[in-house]
C-alpha cells in the first residue's frame, strides 16, 4: 500500500440479539472521523468528527450493540426494499376553532366523528 494513501477502516455496528442483526455499516477515516450508514427501509448517514468513541457513546448505549471491524466488502442492500406497513391507520382531524370546537361540526374538539 502506498504510504501517502489515506487509510480508512470499515466496520459494522452489530446488535447481539436472537438473531444477531447488522444495524449499520461504517468507515473510520484517516483523520479519525467516523461515518455511519444505517441499514433498513429508511437508510440515513451520520458523521462524528470526534470519531469512534463519540459514535459508540451515542449509538451503542448498551453492551449488546458493538462495533466489529471488517476487511471484507459489505453486502449490498436489496434492490427494492419494501417499507414496513403501519398497522395503525392515520386519522386526520379538522382543526379546532379558537373556542375549542370542531371547525367542521361545532362539537367539542377533538371530534372523532367528522373523520377525513
């Protein structure tokens, strides 16, 4: 390896449950900063300039969640992840009037009879 080339290290954030789950993939950059990419139906990315200790303090609060260093390529997520369905339907309520009544029917707010 070229000594002038930056050395980044790959890791996985793993939660030891039954079964063990890979929660996120990450990189520790040559300057000590760390980037974490959450897996799942709504992935997101966060960076800690203070590095791995700050990442673990905020994202691995219990001993079941651990950082595992890896030298292998990380698996690709599925091509078309399907977001989980919410079993609780969303109910949109009409807004209340300044008097605290339903703006649609005039009953005390929140009025669950008006519905969408």
